[in-house]
C-alpha cells in the first residue's frame, strides 16, 4: 500500500516523521512491512504524492488545505484527532473512502487531567484562584473525593478514563451515554434521557461526549439550574456542549462552586470575553488530552491496528460514522 503521512507546517510538536513511523512499524512488523511510505508538510508535497496514495494519515486541521484531495487510488483517510465534527459536511470525502479517527490515543492523559480537575474542585482551587486575583485571603476547606458523586457524560476514551480515575479514589461514578450498557469504572450507567434526574444528585459533572446535534448545548441554562448549589463542572469535550453565558452566570452568582474548562466557543477565547474574569473558573487552552511525547506514536499504533483489521477482512475499529458524527 502507498501510505502518505502529511503534517501541518510549522508544528514541530506533532510532526509525523520517518523516525516515528519506523518505531511504530517495529512495534507492528506483521502489518507494517511492504508499504511505500512518504511524508510531507506542505500542500505541494501532498499534490505530488496524491495520485498514488491509498492511505492518508494527517491532522484534521490539515484536511481543509488538501481538499480537493485529487487522490484517485485513495482508500482511507486517518485523522490524528478523535472529534472530526469540524470536517463536516463530509462531501469532501470521495465515495467509498473510509474516514478514521484516532479514538483511544487520548485516554491516559485525559484521565489524569480529569482527575486533576476533580481534585481542584474538591479543594476549591477555582475559588482560590479568584481570591488570588483579587489579593484576598479567603480560607475554604475542601473534602476528599471518596464518597462524592460524579456524573460522567460520555464514556469513550476520555470519559471512560476519567471515570476510572474517579473510581480508583473511591468516588461514586454514574456514567451517561447513548448505549445503556455496563462500564467497568461506573457503579451505574444510564441513558441520556436520565440526565435531568441525575443532575440534582451530582457533586460534580464531567462532560466528555462527542459534539453532535444531540449533544450541542446539552448543559443549557435549564440544566445548569438543576445542579445542586456548590456543584462543580468539568468540560473536556467541546465548548458547544455548554451554554457558556449560563455557566458564567451560575459561577458569578455562587450557585456553582467551581468549574474547570478545557474547551470553549470560540477558540481561542477572545481578549475581553467574560470567561477571563468569571469567578471560580479555571481555564486551560484545549490541552487536556494531548501529550506530544505519546500522541503520534499511539496514533500510528492505532492506524496500524486498523490496517491489520482491513487486511484480515474485519471492520476497522476506528472507522468514523458519518451519520452519527463519531
């Protein structure tokens, strides 16, 4: 197979290099041998390779620059991102070409970030950050996580890993997802239709589902009001999952005890936006799940796992469902 690895220009942290490919190939010798592999980081480098390419590995942010793809032999596009909603509508994808994501790459880092966020909420760190900016001494005593109730919405690689970390520290974990089936890290798993009755019971809520028409704005003003006074919110999914103004209002009025947000609408957050001065809020710039040391190696391992499935006549586990949006 002719495989082409296309990087974003001027992004050395996540460049897809020959060294990374060779290391991944050594970890999967049964499926990596015999391919012709090329590399590029400019649009002209793609145009040169495209007529022969059968598998494209690239960052989702690069796809728009490559369209129209002009690759008549193309069989698959593997994006080193889990959420691909920014590539919709998918009419740029040639008929019969599989679109794959790197679901699973983010689990370890996301789990640790989620644990950090839960610990920050339990210890009132967002409130302390607000007090520090105001040069005020405001003692507040936190609680251990054990025994507290966390609701994790979305049990994919991100949410499932956070649920596992929460369970390890003795939290009561309720998972919420479309498919009501047990999850090893959850005491209970319920469907999305049960969210309203769960929110008043939650000490903390973690949002980690994919962004789809069904989840867009899921934590709206009405649902934020359902949360108990002093509850905490973590968003690691997409900014559009939350009504940001309603969340800011709930934080500024003291209804919510704190929030840790890694994703926003828009990104970057503009200078002067109210998020920068909202009380009891910790912001991180969309970095919760990406570790440059492991991100591309793990993504290439997943790509080769899918290539193995294709060779064996099996369904590729990371094939993106265009209709569902994940």
